[in-house]
C-alpha cells in the first residue's frame, strides 16, 4: 500500500475484487457482442434493401423497448435476485442471436427478434448497474463506475468498428450471429460465478400482483427522484451525457466524410481518442474528487463539453473552407496542412471523451450513493428509459437535419444545448468545493 493511500483506493484496486471483475468482464464481452451484432444487422438490412426507411425501422426496434419496458423492468429487478437476472438475460440473448442465424431470411422476423433481444436487455442493464454497489466498497465506486463507462464506450467502438466488420468479412453475417451467441453464453457463465450477499429485496408475490404493483412502485421511484435535488440533477446529467454519446456516434461518420473528406469508416479517428479521453478523465477524477464536490465536477464537465463541441464545429468550418474565407490569417486548408486538421480533430475528440467522463462518472456515482437500496433498480431503469426516450427524436431527425443544413450546424446546435444545461446545472448546484472527507471515511 502506498503511504497515506488506503489499499482499496489505489489505482486498479477494484479489478482485484473478483466478483466485480467477473461482472466487468461480462459487461465488456456482452457490449462488444451487442455492437458487433448491430453492425451485422445494419449491413444485412442495407444489402437487402438499400433503404433508409428500413434502417430506421431497425434502429427503432433497438431503442423502443427501453422506452416501453425499461421502467417496468427496473421494478422487477428490485424484486428479483440480480445474479439470476444477469444469468437468465445472457442465456436468453444468446438464444435470440441464434434465432437471427436461423430465421434471417425475413426482414419482418429480423425486426421482431431484435425487439425481443432489446427487451431482454432492459432487464439486464439495471440489474448490472444496481449490482455494482453490492460488489465494491464505497471508496471504489468512482473507479468502478469509471471502468464501466470506459468499457461501455470502448466496447461499442471495438464491436462496431473492429469485431463486427472483421467477422462479417471472414465468416459472414450468419457466422457472426453464431459467434456472438457463444459470447453471450460465456457471459452467463461469468456472472454465474459471482458470489455476493444481496440486500433484502421487496417481496415477490404472484405475477399478477407484481403487474398490478408496477405503477405504484414506479410512482415511488419518481418520488425518490423528485424529492432529492442532487439525485434529480444527477439523473439529468447522466441522461444528457449518454444522449450526446449516441448523437456523436451517429454524426461521427458524416463528420469525417463530409467535413474532412475521409471514408465513413475512418470515424475511428474520433472514437478511439474519445475512449482514451474517457480513461484520462477517470484518472483525473480520482484526484479531483478528493477536493471538489461531484455535482460541481459534473457542471464543469458540461461547460467543457460545450466548448469542445464549439471547437469541433469551428474545425469543421476550417475543413470546408468557410473559416478560411472568413479569417484571412488562417488561410485555406489544403493538402499540406490536412494532417494538422485531422490532428486537431483527434485532440478535440480526446477532450470530448474526458468531458464525458467528468459529467457522467460523478453523476452516476451520486445516483448510486444517494438512492435507497430498495429502489435502485427502478431508478437506474428510469435513467436508461429517459436517456433513450430523449435520444429517440435526435437519432431519427438529426441525420436528416445534418444532410439539410450540414454536420457543423448540428454540432453547434448541440454545443448550445449543452451550454444551456451547464448554466442550469450551475444554478442548481449549491456546493462548489467540498472540504468533507471521502465517503467511507465517516
């Protein structure tokens, strides 16, 4: 142990926690599989139809279950054994992916299976997040949440940019389906090895009783959110951060192709530095949380996010020549200084990833620390539902808006929205600097 630093808060200490390591490994594998699967489905639909309408149906079949079933799933997760939920959902998702391989001839069947697959995931996600506080010490929550946020983003990148394309080219779409089914079965085995004593759960009762109690339990969950200003603000910040993550992921291919003149698959120049930025943000947060309140850090992250988005829009204008025409000192962007332009985008992407971590990790930690154990599942389910519901309209319409007015304009609009949220968060945040001891020292 380093002098003056407890062993359980040293960097990497959370990965020496075997139950958390098993859960984290399952998250890495399952999220990679989900992203690779989405890539394969998009390739399949595009090859079969060449239709944006059909692609929209596929995206809707992925997002809608979280809006329709997410909150109810959280209620049931609070009542059920979370380990059993994690095992069952991974097994069921593996079986659903096998159905893709068997029944992929019909697009209608593909959409139906994807709806089922995404609905099952609504039970997995809140059970996974709600399990973290039961597996790690309170001192380790920042690092644990940081790792989950990092691997969520990086697994999406690895699955969508590397694993998915590589498997589709080497073994075909059907071969990818079979491979990802095996991955989900492995995830079920990993979470099955977790041994943890769970807190007391709400009584189960009959299925009909549970269904009748859903609305009452959800009202209780909303009451918890509304009566605690810190929880409400944290939920808003987490929702905004994850919505922006989806929007940036959607706009990245258009940005690198239409603004920088590169191939769409070169979006990795944004995604990869962004993942590094998230990692850097986690490291920085370990020290910043010793001095500053988590609510304050999340607010700073919002202002940083807005600033980076404005800068990306400006760099995009440089790439299209608009800024070069406006600012004589900048001159025209030509082949000679194109690498400098790409380098600037990569640096800004790194800063955007750092800003995402500074918003999301402290806000997520506030939710976990302040939410009563018995309602964590429904609160986290509410988080997933709200995030996806908020993202639904932008994901559907922003692509068309980017085609109509340009990617840079959409980036500037997003930056303005985040800036407004930053001022709102600053107004709601009362504590600026925390001189209190770390949680767990009390």
